C-alpha cells in the first residue's frame, strides 16, 4: 500500500511583527535586507522576545484541526549551518519533554477518510537565497534576510494518505480552513511550502523536501510514487533517502545531505521561558474563532434555502463568503448567492482583479433588488455587473448610461404586445385554448425588446389583451 505523510509549512501572514522581534511580518513590501534588526540577524547579545499573537494564531489552527493543546509550550534550538540562517540555529518546537508544541493528535476528515495530525509547531522562517547569473560558472548567490524570523506554523500529518488525489483534497480543505480562520493567505507566493514522505508496498521511506507550493506538492508526490513503482517493477530496491524537488524540471533528485534529528543537536532555547497557556485564554480563543466552513454551509442551506452546491462553493471561499455576509438580507440572500457564484466569480477570479475591482457590497444589494423587482433582466444584469466592477458607478447610473433597464412602462409594453397579437394570430388562438403555449408569445415580446421586457408585466398584459 502507498503511504504518504506531509509536513506543511504555512506562514502566519496576518501578523504585524516577526516571531521574536518587532520587524514586520509582511517582509514582501521591503527592499532587500531592509526589514531586519539585531535579533533576526542573529547578532551576538541580542535576545528574542516571543510574539504572543503568533502563539494565539498557531493555537487557533491547532484547535480548528481538532488537536489537543498543552498547558505549557517550549521552544528548542535546531542547530545547522546554512547561509539563510544567520544565528546558525532555528528556533522551533519539539515534543521531547512531553507534548510541548502548540498542538498535537488532531485529525481531519478528507473524502470520508480520517487523516491524523501528528503535531503542530510554531517556528521561525529562515531568510531567502537568491541565485543570480546565467551559467554555473558565473552564478552568484545573494541572501535576503527580510524573511528571517517570520512566523511559520508547521503541520505534520501521519502517513495516512494513499494517493496524490487524497493529498490534493486535503490541501484544498486546509487552505480554505486557514484562510477562513484569518491566519494565513495561502494564495501568496511562498506562503505555503511542504515536505512529503512517500513509500510504496515493500519499499523504504523517501523524504521529498523543498516543495515550494501546494500545486507542486501533488506533482512531487505523483512523481515519487511513479519513480518508486518503476524501480520496484525492475526489482531494484528503493533506498531510504532524502530527495529534493526540482521545480524547474518537475522531478525529485537525490540529495547528498542526510540529516537525522540527531545531527541537529536539538536543545532547549534558554532565552525563551516555557509559556503557560491558561484555560481562560483557550476559552477566549475558542469563543472568538470564526464560524467554520461547514457551519456556514449548513446555515446557507437551512436558513436561505440556497442549493447545496452553491452553498458549498460560497462557504469555502473566505473572500466571497465575507462579501455575501456584508451584502445579503433575509429576502435577497438567494439572489445574491446566485450572482456571486454564477457571474462574479468568473469576473474577478484572480487576486489582481479583486484588488482593482470597484464593486462594493451595496452594489451587489442594489443589483439583487433590481433583478427581483424586474427593473433589470438577468441577462442585462451580467453587463451591469461587469460595468460595476470596472467603473464603480452606481447601478442606476449604469442602467441609464447603457440603456439596460427593462421595458416596464405599461403603455409602451401594451403597444408592443398589440403588434405581436396582430402578427401572430395562430399563436394567439392556440394560447386561448391552451394557456401554457402563451410562453411562445412572451418569447416574441422578449425578442422584440432584446430581452428587456419586464417578464411579469409582459405575462400579465398578454393574458389581459388576449382575453
Ligand atoms: Zn528583526
């Protein structure tokens, strides 16, 4: 049986400062090596000070993944030399003196299968290496320490996955969950990285490191299973080793370094005291936790009779469910859910498009009301929405500028219907004997008005005029 376990590193992107100093957690907005201080540069004599908010956010993640959270947490030094690690050790967590990581022994149900979470630990991110120069002879390596010390949560699973498909399903659930908790932004470049361990029946465990995105994680796991199966089918033994994911060639390559836990010479970080997390703090965090995706979905279905598939799509995306919460009322909820999932999601489907979009919750409310009251047809509403996103003008302005409004003037509509009654005598006779066929005449009115006739008024007038 194929067994896959994951170690997922997720940046806590919504924090103000780094894990042990007051430099900004959002290192992306800085020029190279401008977001640094003696602490995150590892200068002698500097002392770390733990960011309490980071502990809270990591604890929230642990609770959302059904983990138990210990009374006391501790930090350890993981010693190794690498240019992106200025202190020559990383401050991280380890369950060596009992469970002292922020969380452990949790689980998530993925496609009906229980995936166990081994532990969740809080640690600092290293800096970033930048390779420059074209050929291997000219290549130079630069180091940017802006990222050094930013808060990272590592989520370690048991080897419970059996296929890359299960891995992908888990990643989807996890990124929606982290986004919904308001702790991470999985869409940001470099915000999610992972290692995976993969083994097939009868083979040794292989660790794949250095996977830079969720997208590549599924590919790396798939590649590794195929590679191991190919060796196995040729009776070549699969050696236990560490391999690196080469994201340019999209393959795993054997890496010479084979660090074991012992090589890191872990020891307790004496500069940070053990932290006690009181029950009252845990209770407060629990009470402040945002509504879960599942609970939102159930509420959308039961309270507003939104179809399950629509509720599923809407609840799992924080951006759109927040928008829904801001714009809907009891009466227009279904219509707003419909506009968001059928039209808006296609219109602003990237981060960039969302950022430049001029649409507000009020626009969405106006649009839903206009559709419900027959002021604008569903067809024209798509054009109106496009204009709203582009210009931010009010809906009434857009309707008048682009002449998108429905023909709802009774005398104007009566005139049009009378013309159609004259030109379609056969259909009129048929509608008299079989009222259902009146839809044909409604269609003719729509054709003539380019879809802009108020549908309800059209039907009422037709019935009246046919007699
Ligand atoms: Zn700093």
